[in-house]
C-alpha cells in the first residue's frame, strides 16, 4: 500500500534527523546547499537557522529581497509547528484551507510554502530549520532535503 504525500513528508522528517548539530555543521549544510543550487543553475536565497540565530545565510545572484522575506516566514512556520513548510502547505490544502488565512496565523510572519525543513536532533528535538526560496515549492523542498540527506551521508561515513 503506497503512502499518501503527507505520510511521505512525515517519513522524510523522521529519516532526515541529525545525530548532532552545531555551528560547524550549519556551515557545512549551508555550503552544501549553495553548491547544489549552483550545480543546478538555481538562484536561491538560503538560510540555516539554529539555536535562535542565523548560522548561515546566502543570497545568490538573481534573487531579490523578497526571497529573504519568504525564507524568514517559511522558517517561522517550521519553528512554530515542527513540520516542514511543504507539509504545512499540503496539510492545509488537503483540508481545503489556506494556512496564511487561518485566524491564528499572522501572514506577515508565517507562511506555508515548500522550502523550509526542521533541523531535529534525533532523540532531542527541534533545534532550527534549513530554508530555501527561489524555486517552486517542490523545487525548494527538494533542494533542502537533498542537501540534508547528503550531509547525513557524510556524517554516517565519518
């Protein structure tokens, strides 16, 4: 029996948990994200946020200040709910609702659009988010999860 798209996203959140996290790993993740974007010819703004602060940020040529705002709003949604911004968007879409239209959501501070993913230390919990803006929702989400999977592969091989 195949999984629903929401179940796939939840499984990703379980699979892409980190054994540890610190500013050095944030830098490595950010650099990996930038190289992946560059290799794909993508122009994105990106951020690795952890422990209440921005640990890595980059805006590639071809991005605009609006991309930074999208990054901030996506990240805020992930930190509030503990799920990827792609999951939030799909969850509300499946209910026939728009996340940003909910009475408890300030759309100037939060949004549900693919591209932000929770940074979870396995066995400990949510410590931050890695976020991209500049592609489609799916493209942003895929870029982030690909970079995170590569970092986990590197950590497993170390």
